[in-house]
C-alpha cells in the first residue's frame, strides 16, 4: 500500500522513478561526486567514475549545469534528452542537448545505461572523452625602421636525452655540455627529476647551423636525442641579442607571472623586447572544445573561440647599421658596447653588446664615463667643413677666447700632445678608446657638403654607407 501510494504521488507530480534516477545522476555529476553518479548506472562503478572525471578534467575543470529536458518511459525502459551546459575556463559556455540517454528498470530501481555518449552524443567509441585545445598564431615579428623583419621563425634543433636509453649518463651530460655550452648541473638535475625515464629531457636549443657543428660528435652517443622545430630568431646569434632578446619555453615563474592564457609548453619572450612586449607579439590563442581518443589524440572540434594575432613591433634599428656594429665588436669576450644614434632625430640605429651570452643590455643600461665620445661631434664638423677621413681640414683655425680656462691632464699639456695638421681619422686615434667606422669616401659634392658625398643628415645614416671594419683596441671598456 505504501509503495503504491508513493508511486502514485510521484506520477501525479510528474517525477517518475526513471526521471528521479536521472536527476540524481546529474546532480551527483554536477557536484563531482563521481562515485555516487557511477552507482546510478549499470556500468562498472570504478570505470564509470574514472570516465566521468576524465571528461571534467578534459574540459579543464569546467562547471556543469544539467537538467532533464524530456523523458519517455515505456514499461521497464526509458529514453531521455538532457540539456548540458559547461562553463569552460578560457572558453566560456559550451552547451548542447544530449538525446542519447537510456534507462532500464532493475527490480524496484532504475539504472542509467552506461556508455561514453552519456556525457556527449559524439563520444561514440569506448574511451573517448571531451577535451580542450589551444594554439597561438605565429608570433608577430620585430621589424626595423624600414619595415624589414628582424625576428622571424627560423629552424632550430633541441638537444636532450632520454634517461632510460643512457648507458653512461655522466659521459653523455659532459659531451653535451662541452660541445654546446649547456649547463651540465641543470641537465643532471632535470634527469634526476624526470617523472618518466622514457620521456625526453631537453638540454639546449641550437640554431640549425650550430647544431651542424656538433651533430657528428653527439649523434653516436646512445641516449642523446634531437628534435627539429622553429623558434622566432634574429638573423644571427649575436644580432642585437641583448636588445631584441630571445624566445624559449615558459618557466614556472613566468607562468605564475603571465597567467592566463599561458600554459606549460608555450614559448614566451625570455629577455629584451621579446619579453617586454610578450603579449603584443604573441596575441591570444585560439581555443577549442574537442573530442579525444583514449590515447589523447584529437578527433573532432565541437566548438571554437577565435583568438587574436599578435601585432608587429617596429623599432628604429637599421639592419645594415646593426650588422656594421656587430662586425665592429667582433667575437670579443670582453665587456664592450656600441650604440649608433641619428643626431637629427635621436633614433637608435644600432646597439651591440659583448659578451654575446650576457643578457644585460649594456648598450642601453650600462653606465660609464663619456670619455672621448664628443669627438663624434668634432668629426662631424670637420667632415662638414670639407675634410675627408684621410685628408686634413682646410678650415681656418679659431683661437679660444682670452679668458677661457681648460682643465687638462698632464698628458695634455702644451708641447706634449701637438700632432700638427692631421686627418680626422688620425685625430681620433691617440686618446680615443672607441672604434670609428668610416663611410667609404666619395668625391666632394659640387657646392660644398661633406666629402663623404652626404649632407649632415644623411651622413649620420649608417645604412646608406658601407662600413669597413676599423682597427680596434681591445679593452674592458664599452665602445
């Protein structure tokens, strides 16, 4: 009598035992009580619980709001359509109706027929689940004053090891460190910390041409592996390295600072302008809700949210001037820097620093005594007056005012530093510790102007001149 009365009451309010079971299943799933939800199905509780949790994890911990839209019951069987709405982090609302749910009566109870498509109708094979995908557009370039790309995607090779394959780990680590300059201690720590010895542990990433020089040495060593890919890079390793910066895999610290939309495995600016303008150059990623096979392989895209492409960064560097600056400093390991500035605008045309591996932008951030840098101004005046780098000036000498006073060193006393009528090139050598890159001389212009064939403004544009490498004096001071 009591059971009949309860059944009659449920029928009067429109909530049948089958619908009650489905409501409890959906409520448990919303609350992430996977075990309780699994017990309301006819599947293996452990396997069902695992599958339900895998779908939530695949959607990055999305919150679910589900309700029964329609239920048809016939004897001991019922079919239902369920409205499901997920709030997916970084994507937003992902909603759909699922008409694939089936229920069956087992004695006095009802059970939900378990299959993977209980969660979504497109999960139509065992082990499939919901997931998300994200991908950044190609990183925007840094371009010079003429709009030419300075930083573009170039081929690189990642060198590392698979711990399980190493016969002599110490020898392999030493070989990588000695041939490439990789941090041996950091690589040893990474090998010890590897969660799976069959996984690749990266050591260093080299440009394709640098890899070519060490490949034959490292390739025969068992356990050392190589992976080819592309990274945004400048034309050469040293080209404005401290200024432009580098791009590489995101670190845990950077992930904490940048937050959404970044994730483990992304490449981000590590230094210089690449780091300072990371969000501008990277843009925002495209995001998708997808289905995946049991092995994680993507199958179908169910929803897509478009991202935004990064925006190019235009700077005042002149490509030709920067090449000249790098040549002037060469491959020295000493602490040196060189900056070329356009006087008429203040634009920085070139900035080079040494040592190359030092991330400190010495050309911009270093603080040093000015030394003989005013000779650049004096030299410009001589050129404007008709001199050439190798011919003395014909300009009339002017005496200082009678009341002028000058602070001089012992080396600059009268009689000890007089060189007579000499060329600008000769004049800059005795006390200057800064190299001077002279444009190739041309015939003087008719009607005056500098002997280099340019007026004051164009003479300050290194990109319009050919710069032979000058003789230099090695020192620890910037130049």
